[in-house]
C-alpha cells in the first residue's frame, strides 16, 4: 500500500523533472 504522501512526493518529483526537461529542450532549441 502506497501512502498518499509518497504519491504526492512522486508527483512533485515528476513535475520537477518535466520542468527541467522543458528548460533543457528550450536551451537546446536556442542553440
């Protein structure tokens, strides 16, 4: 059983990864 807290952390981590990925892609496109 996964606790809601862990789920939340995972979601936050995923969102953070998504934002960083977008930044990387945007930086690459600028190059």
